[in-house]
C-alpha cells in the first residue's frame, strides 16, 4: 500500500509493520537518496525560447518512482542562449540555490505554480540563495535595505532580472517618489528626507550626474566650508550639474624695483677694446616702476575646473 509522505519535501514515512522485510527498498533507500540530493544534488535545466516550466516533484503517493525530481536538488542550474523570458514554477517549499548561466537579454523568473505570491528574477552569472514558503519567492542573501549599489552597465534602466520581480529589489536613485506600502523597509530608513511626506510616500536621493557626499558626523561642518553645502544635514544639496563660466582676477597694486649700478669707465691709457673696470667712486640708481598688473583666467566652457571624472554606473538603492 502507499505510504504517507512528509509535507515539505515528500519523504516517505513507513507505516509501522507495513513494509516488513521491505523497508530498504520501498522507503529508506529513496529517502536517503532524496536527503543526499537536498544537501548536494545538482540538476541542470536548459532554456532557449520563451517558456513556462513547472519543476518536477516527488511522487505524492509514497511510492518510489525510481528517479530524483528537480525540486529536491540543492542547486538548480539554468543554461542556454535565451531568446525569450522563462518562468520557473515551484511547488515544494524550502531553500533553493539557483545558478543562472543563461546568456541573452531575457530574464529567468521564479514563481509560484499557482501564479499567486511574490515573484523574483534569477540574477545572471551568479549563484542566488532563495526561499519559497509555499506562496512567495524571496531572496535570502540580498544586502540590507537602504544600502547603495553602483551597478556598472551600459543602460540607464534596471536590468531584466530586476524587472522580473513583483517588488523591485532596487530602485534607481533619481529623486523619484514611491509608496510606503510597497517598500516599507526602505521608507522607514529614508522617511521624508529626500521627498514625499514620510507617511504614505517617500523619496529616494537624486544622484543623477552628481557627486555624492558623506554626512558630516563631527562637531564642525567640514563639508560646508568646502562646498557650501550643509554637510551635517541629510538631504542637503547644492551646486550645479554644469560648472558655470567664471573669471579669476589678480591685481598687482604697483611696486618699484631699485637697482644700484656702478659706473663703468675705461682705464686711462688703455685701448678702447680693453676690458672695462668698475669705478667704485660713483653710482647710479635705475628704477623699474609698475603701476599695476591684472591677470584674468576667464572660463570659456561648462567644464572649467571640473575634476577628472567618468560616468560609469547606475546608482541604485536596496529596497
């Protein structure tokens, strides 16, 4: 007869006395193989065109089917050149490690079989630890809400795997306003510092084409004296995204250079071509007087005095 199974990973639970002299084949051996797969099993799924794929699960009758299901493996690896988005559906709750090795611009989405609950994307090129509670998919190893992520990319929009998430794991720091209900953890950190009312809405910092400054936690506003921005207050901003044309003026109010030169004469009786000697008995003063000098360095473009810089990343903040 069929044996009962555990509710999470469908391990066979032998009935007392039901499998006399047959436990090793009908129950214990399959269980040990499943437990082994949960700790170190690897299954590979090849993806190409757009598809929706339901992960295989153990038999729910308590009878060993003779092979391991995809859902009981510790690591699920995705490979292939994607030309369309793939949706991977989960049934069994628990921890999973996903390794997205696919190429292309499409995403791999991790979702509940029923279509309900939170969905997330599998980041390409890395192993990602996730947990499925039977309804919602969520990341296990993401950074703390409010931390910065400088995403080096060639686009100004979120990557496809982030767009595959029901709730965005990161937001672009462009000064936009969001709902507190959607991102409660991030809203708690930011409040109304960067926009919104801090109750129903909140804003993120605007770092578009701007240098970022760390808050001054000292007793003296060191940043203020250097930049004109109040460095002790979160959200303080200033300056211009374009350096303005300007002039540096230096004026010399005038001064005199005095030179005391001895009169040069020729020795009497010596030919004119002979060397001159210095007559110590007389002298002359030559004055070189300046009435003033002005040196101007006038800026001629919007990049005057701009430090060396490069635009290389999309500024994101963890939700």
